[in-house]
């Protein structure tokens, strides 16, 4: 049986939050929820690919496997602080 994970964070304007498992752990992320405009990037810390840039509140459905070396950053592109969250489960 898979262990469900998820979290929310209050993120200030132009700040970001990271969706990143600890070293040796792998996660499957299924959705990223934003309350306003945001930029969502898959990165290894050096190179990043913006794969979604919602302009308003909603859930971005994804199917991504993350490790400590390959993770997601979500940047608040709105003029106000917003809550950003995610859900998924532990693979390893």
C-alpha cells in the first residue's frame, strides 16, 4: 500500500516553494494546487523546464516521479501571497 504525501505552503510574491523528497526517497506527484498565477518548473538545480504556468486558481494534474536530484519548484507570480500545495505518494 502506497503512503500518501502532500503539503501546503504560504508563498510570498516572487518567492517559491520546493517539492523535493529527501535523499534516497522517490515520490510520484499527481497534482499541484495554486491559488493564483504561478510558474511550475521541473529542475535538477541547474537546468529547469517550466512545464506549466497557470494564471489563476486551480489544480495542475501531473504524473511526475521526483528524487532529491530531480524536483519541482513553484514560484508565486501573483501580486499577493498565496497558498501552494501538492499531493502524491511515496514510491521508494
